[in-house]
């Protein structure tokens, strides 16, 4: 089973793997580059409204974890 990664890492990977410039991403999402750049480098956090805009843009969803079964 693939280990889960933090939401921030999933979003950071989507940004970095998109191949889009920060300017293009800013224009497409409304999230300013001055927030995107340090976040994408792992140097800063990003606001929840920005996370929501980026998640919608990249088609990412947050879903509840499946309940753990007893004995595992």
C-alpha cells in the first residue's frame, strides 16, 4: 500500500510537476506568485483559500480516510 503524504506535499508536487510558470499559475488561479514561489520550494506555508483555489485548479480532492479495521 502506498504511504499517504501530507496535503501540502501533494499540492507542492502538482505545482512543480505542472510545468507552468508561476505567472501563468497566478493568472489561472488568482493565487499570487509571491505566495506560490516559496510554497513550491518548501520554504513557506500557504493560506487555506489559496489551497482551495489550487486544489480546484489541479482537480485534487480531500477525502476522509477509510476506517481502520481491527487487528491491523
